[in-house]
C-alpha cells in the first residue's frame, strides 16, 4: 500500500515517513459492500477500522426495536477502538451506508503504535473527546427539543462531519436518507420530510436531490449548533 494515503488520516498525519511506511505494512485493507454489517454489537472486538473511502452508520436498537443512529462516520474516521481499549464487547453495530474500503489494525498492532507514538494516542483522545461532546449534545437535544430543532441539530452534526463551507454557505453532499435522518433525530421519516420542507420554505436550507445547502451558516449554528 502507498504510505502517502496515510498522510491524510488525522491519526497518522504527524508521523515521519519511515513510520508511515511501517504502518502501511501492518494495516490490512478490506472492502465492504453497501449494507454490510461490519461490526456487530456485543461481539468480541479484536480490531480497529480506519475508513479509507466510504461511509458507515453506528447504530443501536431501542427496546421497541427501532434503529437509533449514534453517528455517521466517513473518510479517514476510525471505529472499533472502544472494545480494544476497554476489553468489553462491541458497543454498537457499524453498517456500511455505501461501498466502503477500510484499513484494519489488530489489537497488538494498535497497542504497539499507541505505546511507541504518543501523537497517535493524543490524536485518538482528541477525537474521542469530540465524540463525547457530540453525544452529550445529542442526548440534551433529544430530551429537550421539539422535532424541528432535533432535525436541525442533526443537520448541524452532519454539516460538521461532512459539509464543505464556501462563502458562508455549507453544502452537504450525499445527505443520508430521510429514514436515517429520522433515526438520528429520534423522530419519524414523515416528520423529517415535513421539517426539511419547513426549513426550505423559510429559506434556511436549499435541497437538490441528495445535496443540502445551508444558506446562512452562522445563523444556522446560532440556532442549532
Ligand atoms: P466498539 O465498541 O469497538 O464497536 C462499535 C464502535 O462504534 C465503537 O467501538 C466506536 O468506534 C463506535 N461508536 C460507538 N458509539 C459511538 C458514538 N456515540 N459516536 C461515534 N462512534 C461511536
């Protein structure tokens, strides 16, 4: 594998060339087709995954059997670290939302890297802190807000994770399907459809196929961020 590919991966971006070269030899590349269950909740975990290209959703099921989407992860994100770090079972399911290629790192290799390269451990801790913040906000949002606000907050999360900003507007490409947005917002697909229409009518967003543009991002952040 070309070690230059690893340069873009935030976990590894601070490493010197020799180290990247070494890591490129221990990572195992694998491809999953859309809808494949990559990690199953409660399984034993023995590897960490880094997304080279594609998108996955992290899900759990509520007592009523409904899918709750905890997060959507994309290029260069990692998952599967939790059970490697605390030795417990997998905390959630991870399912490919599209054809996804990953690099896999085994537990002994991850521990070796974390011990020999503190910058990798720090990058991982930073990302974990970001995820806890996002989850804290998500929990607060679910308990306090009305459906419009919850859908807005989900759009805000998506914009942070996968949006590109230009001239004060943020564009999110390949927006998840309305059912997935509903499962991220604790609401129904019908409510998401209604809320997106409402946000469109208020000229807060523009929708074109699976692309959503948030018109005035600083205003949007004030309202939903
Ligand atoms: P692990 O528990 O090994 O397997 C499931 C993975 O889903 C977990 O590691 C994390 O990588 C990921 N995960 C679990 N909860 C969240 C969350 N709230 N946000 C983002 N990723 C998560």
